[in-house]
C-alpha cells in the first residue's frame, strides 16, 4: 500500500464504497429484495462510469460481506445468480475500457462456477492500467487482518522473517489491496453511519462521507457531492495544520 501524501488532491485516487440500501429500496416499492439488488447492479455501472470520467484511479466496492452469508438462503442464492450474470455480461466491456477487475475476500466460500468466473475476469483484465476495480465479496476487514497475521506467522515459522522485523509495513504488505494507495474517500449510502467490517486497517486516515440516499438511487450529483466534500477537507494525518503548510507549498 503506497504511503499517504500530505496534500489532498481535489480528486481522490482511491474511492471505497459500502453500497447499502438495496433491500429498503425494494421494500418501499413492495417488491422482493432481489429487485433492489438488481437496481443496485445498475448503480454499480453508473458509479464505474463516474470514476472513469473523473479520473479516479481505484474503486473498491463492498458487494458481499463475510456476515451476509447468514442472510435467508433465497436472498443469498439470488445474489449469487446476480453476481454470475453481472460477470458474464460486463467483463468484456470493462476490459475494453481498460478496467482491471479483482476480487478480495474468502473466495473459497463461493461455488466453483463463480470462483472460475472471478479468476477468468481477473486474468482477462490483469494487464489493464485504467480504473483498478476491486470487488469485496465474502470480505471482512477482520478476515483481511487475520489472513495477513497468518501470512506473517507462516513467514516467521519458515525462517523468512524475524519477529523483530514485524512492523506496520510488514502487515500492510500482506493485506489485500497492498499495491494500491489506501482509500482517500469512503462513501456509505443508505443512512447508516458505520464501517461494518469493511477495510478496517486501510480506512485509518480515510475521509468518511455518508448519505441517506439508498444505493439504487445513486446518481452523478450524489457522487459529485461526495467529491466536493472531499476537496474541502484538510487531511492532516496526525500532524498540525501549521506543519502541513510548507509541505503543501513544496508539492504545488
Ligand atoms: C446492501 O444492501 C447490499 C448488498 C448486500 C449487496 C450489494 C450488491 C449489489 C449492489 C449488486 C451487484 C453488485 C455487483 C458488484 C455486481 P442491503 O441489502 O443491506 O440493503 P438494506 O440495508 O436496505 O436491507
């Protein structure tokens, strides 16, 4: 994970989103929850278009949490079908637009057919250097930190790493998304103000923005509102404003 710059460019390099509110959107229309998820998939496309247009380098979307496996069987099954269809339908077009796709999370929990499609999408788009799109699926921030800790332990056990060399960088390098800068901006739709086990480590200094809009209601104006908020923030990364001023002048 690249280190943080002290100045805040107007456009975030990395945007991370919790796409919440699909179920409520459908329930308000007296429709099954899966109708909300389908509408949510359309909002994903809008969001990707927006990021490409704005020159955002990386977009990470929370599509399915470790805890979402506990939802009613019918909803989980319908979501799996939706993921399969979206992969089938969208990957060629995303590839054509130079988008690199990857999946983060415990993929062993998905069916072999979905895992195969995930791998195929990653392979097909691996060389693309446009938008870096990461889909967090069967993902939890605690799982991510745990698997990084396990990798550290394995390296120590194998004699590749000394315990005294374990530091924040060593752990960061073993997390998912280690090659991307940490998210500059986090957005959550749907009105809840919590992180819900998303990128717990990565969000340490991320600017947070919440909206009441439900995910299927997403439009470019809402996303622009989040970017405007971001551009107005002074990011101090634990320093004082006075300390940052000369650093910012030197990067202008
Ligand atoms: C949270 O809303 C949303 C999900 C658990 C699923 C997200 C899936 C999509 C946006 C569709 C497809 C995505 C991809 C990447 C193809 P919720 O169901 O918790 O809503 P609620 O809080 O209103 O119940």
